[in-house]
């Protein structure tokens, strides 16, 4: 920025960034205020080799204008002088500031169409270079190479250009290609960009298993329901059997003693986690529904058990014996019901009557009918058949 002296008479200002990107269109703005005569404003970019006039205007009136110009192309960075000169018959002023012109290399990115390939498949990849404004840049790629897992060069492209677009290339893997990590390397001058992908003889799972159960259960509910479904990757149901096991794990700090018997001389745990396992055949939708009794998991002292249930489902395909598993954890809550106040005022005066309603629901938010509710001045308490209810 160049500013003329703040004295009585003409004033001027020219604004330009202190750091300019090389080889691109750049803008600066010039203003002239209170000219007392006809003045000539000249803006010049000065280097050791040459001077370039960027703007010149003669005016007897004030003005504000912005001008586009293309910065010189440089390899790295260079400092040049930015000169503003205002001349008239009785007025003369000159201001010089330094500006840095810096070469910004485009950012280059490499992307493959997928992360893992089978031997014999085609690796499709693309290369793009973006300028500082995230626009595709015209970039020359000196070399583009593909290396196998042993770092042997198996593919090469020379002097490819992007033409301000996305460069798309492909490489056909050999059917006997080595398994492991492969690498695409793009060279632009002294810069190298790397991108890795894998070659593996992987097998996609033939079917998926979905285990559905509520995220949480109450210790007071009688049953726990779960559903297991198996479908092929193309959407058809899987015929076969489903094993579903539900366990309530022991706390990690619970001491376990061993019991030694003639049948088990090495000892067996005195206490084990309560579990229940059931096997069913899939229905025409590839599903099976299971119902477990909560009492199965409350017979052992609660303090030695975790407040979670672990569900493990295993689906075995009929005829092939291929199986897949799925697991889920369900939290156990000791809240069997809730009390809440509704339609009560947020603010009330001392000594006034407060009207409202009390809502009572079970753990699953179903209403509790015909339950006596007792109101106390101070902390509220309620009781339902001897079982605690939170408020």
C-alpha cells in the first residue's frame, strides 16, 4: 500500500498485497483525492532487469479505480519495487514499496478407484493438480510410476500433462501379481507424490448378519426380545440355522475360586457368568426371533455381575457350513418406572395454589394406571408395590 502525504492539497492511495503469486492475474486499486490541478498518476513495477508500467491516468478530478495485471513468472521468489508517482505543474510525490512475487506450486493428488484389488484386475487411478484457488491447474507430470510389493517398477508414463483437467490412467494387473502393498508415484520436478493400494486374494462375504435388540432393558422386565436376520449380498434370505447366546458377564474384579472334584482334578470355577443359548432355523425371510427370560440373568448376586448383556449370533448356511457372526451389547437399567410433573407453572407466588399433573410410566414409557401418588412438601418420594421408582 502506498499513501501520499496527509497534507492540505492532493492525496492519493494505492492498495496492493505485499505478497503476490507469480504468473497469475492480480488486482490493485488506486485513489486520488482533492486534486488542485491536473495530475498524472503512474504505477510502475520495477525489477533489476526491466520496469513495467501497470497504470497511468491523467485527471483533474478525484477518482477510484482498480486494475488487473499479470505478475511476472518466477521460479521461486523475488522481491521487486512497486512505485507510485503523482506529478503536476506544482505538485509532485513519489512512494516506493517492496512486494514479494512468489511461485506457488500446484497441490497434486492421486486417487485410485478402490483400496484393494485382486490379481488380474484393472487399477484405475486419476491425478489432479489444484492451484491456490482450488481450481484444476495445467501441470506437467515428468514421470508416473507404479511399483509392486517388492518395489519393482511395473508401469510407467512419461511427460503426461493435465491440461487443467483430471488426468485418468489405468493399469492391468497380472493374474499372478504378487500380493502386498503397491504404490503410485507422481513426479513434478523435484516433488514426488505417493499413493498406496493393496493387492490381495480377498473373498467378499456371501451374506450379512443383522442382530436387532433394544439398546437398553430394565431389570424389572420379564422378557428380552431379539431378532437375527441373514441375507445374501444380493438381497435374498439365507436358509440355515441361527445360534443366539446371551450372557451377563462377571465383573472383572470379582474373585473366582476353583472347586476341585475327582471328576475335575484341575478345578472348575465356583462361579460362572449366567448364559442362555438357543438355536432356531431361519424363516422364509432369513430371520429368527428369540425371547429370553430376564430371571435367567438375575439369579446370581447382582454385585458380581456387570450391568450389561452380551448377545452373540452365529448364522450357518445350509448345505455349505459357511458361517458369519454378529455381536451386540445391551445395557441393564435399574429404573423400573418414572414420575414427572406436567402442566405446572414455571413461576408462582409464595402462598399461591400450584396446579399441575403427575405422570407415572413404566420403564418402557407405558402409563401406570390406578397407582396412588403421594405428594410431600420438600423432596418427593413414591412407591409402587415396594419397588423403587425414580422421580
